[in-house]
């Protein structure tokens, strides 16, 4: 349940929670979301009580109910961190973070990895903004094995083959710049096989990776990381000027 505060009266939260309690709904979490919104995680076995709660709250002028539904992953992240994720209305869906929100990003990405499935996630951002560390931390959070197919985490690494047990229940991390500028035919052959595996793949610098044109990739969603909200992510010339090891 989520509502906007229309009139910030003393005791407003107490009145709302009292009504919820009188209807016999269990309150699991209460948190502020932004400056004027509040979210609650409720538990009940009765759909009728939920409808009764909604009908009653419609008559409360001090608040405006904005959501009363089964919680999504984004709802749980908002309740946990007290803010809604910034999502651009584009295709594929794009979620925006700044570096100081890496904790929120790790939770969001980690919960996504827990869901599993055959998905491809892109992470956009300028060098040294935290792309690789966020991806690896999310894998640890999700208790998933992560495999670097290409990376500049310590030094440049390019894989050309997998061990027998690495193709099962693994999350593959790919650096689009490293693969594009340094990958040989054996490396790209491995990438092609990996992208067809029914497991999660995370690709840093997806714009550069797609621009290369060797593989056709459809991303399920994109994550953008900036140092500050007004930073511009400009990767047009990055592949031609690539020389540093630390591009993560």
C-alpha cells in the first residue's frame, strides 16, 4: 500500500495504521518514500478486507492512495530504501542511479539475479563509476557464481573457453569495450555461445558492444550509473581512445 500525504496532520500515520489494524491486516513494514509519500507492506488472507480498506481510505481527505496491490520487486526496493527507482520510459526499460546509490543498485540487481532466467542486462556508465563492483556485489548478494568473460577489474582478461562446470548456474559478466577492442575470434565465439545459454548475462558498455555489430543482442533492461545526476554518458569515441586498464 502506498499513499501521498495531502494534509500532513499530527497523528495521521497513527490513524491510518489504526484503521488497518481494526480490519485485521498485519503491517510488516512502514516507511517514508520521498518527501510526501508513505509505503506499507501489509499481510492478509482476505481480499474482502483489502477492498474494505481501500473504500475507507478513499474517504480520508488527508491522504491519496496511489497503490494497493501485490508488491513488485520495485515496491520492495522502495520500501527498503525509502525511494522510488528512477526509470526512463524507453525500450528497453532503463533504470538510473548515481554512484552514492550503489547500495540501492546492488539490492535491485541482486534481487533481479535471484529471479534467474535467460536475460541480458546492460550497464552503462563512464569509466570508474562502479559498474563492475556493483555487478559482482549483486552476484555475491544473490549467492550466485560470477564468471568474467572479459574485464578490466584487475588487468585485462579475455576468456576463450569455459571449464566443464562453469556453464551451469553461472552469471556471466562481459565488458563490451574489452571484448570489442581486444577480443579475438575464439573469444567472440565463446561470447556467441554464452549469449545463447539459458542463464543471466551482464554486459558493461552495451552501446559499444552493440555498435560493434558482430552479435545481435536484445537487452531486457539497462542500468545507467552516473557520478552525479546531470552527468552525460558519452561513449561515442571511447573504443577508439581505449588504452587504460581500469575502465570499470
